[in-house]
């Protein structure tokens, strides 16, 4: 089952919609991994005040476990408005240094950047991460075999 998920990165989420639009990163499948990817990016404790760089860091983290999206035509996207079918939404406010996690069947959870960066073990599903790395390693080793 695929889980659609998004992360919105705002420079200042308190600004009126007419004055600012977020960067919205979209993940079509494995959306449950998006929380872990954001945690990993936030654990670097850098660029928290810079929405442009933070967006790039999060997007690179989303892609790093699976190189297929770099050449494929599905799986990930970059938007300026959120989609309506996301099961998980993560809202990042660089000005307030807050993150809100909105998930089906859960209340909105609000964290400071520091708190969210420390959540790693609470959200990480090692089975999914291991599976993701194994897929990437299998792809890498099969590419090496074809080259040799």
C-alpha cells in the first residue's frame, strides 16, 4: 500500500497566504519514511533559518535511499501548494522553528526543531530502512556486475 506524504517548508508560516507560498515536497510511495527523512535532515542542526537550503537538504535525504527517482518519472515531486490526498503532512516553519505533523488517525503534533531532531528512534522503522538500503545496494551491485 502506498502512502502519499508531503512536507511543507515555510519561511514564515504566519504570513498571509497572499504574501508567501511554501515549498512542498511530495512522496508518492513509502510516505511513512518521510518523517524519518525529515528527522535525519534536521539532525544536522544547520540551515534551520534558511527555507531554501533546508528544503534542498530534506529533498536530498528523501532521495538518498533510492536512486531510481533521479532518472524516473514518478515517486517524488516539488510543488507550491499542498495536495489533498496526503495521508501524512509535515509543516515546517523556519521563522518559528516549529514542525507540525498531521497524520490520519492522530492529532496534530507540534515540535520545536530541536525536539524533532531528537525523535529519531521513536519514528524509525528499521525494517523499512533496511529494505530501502538493500534495494539500493542490490541495484548498485547489479550495475557493477554489468560494467565488469
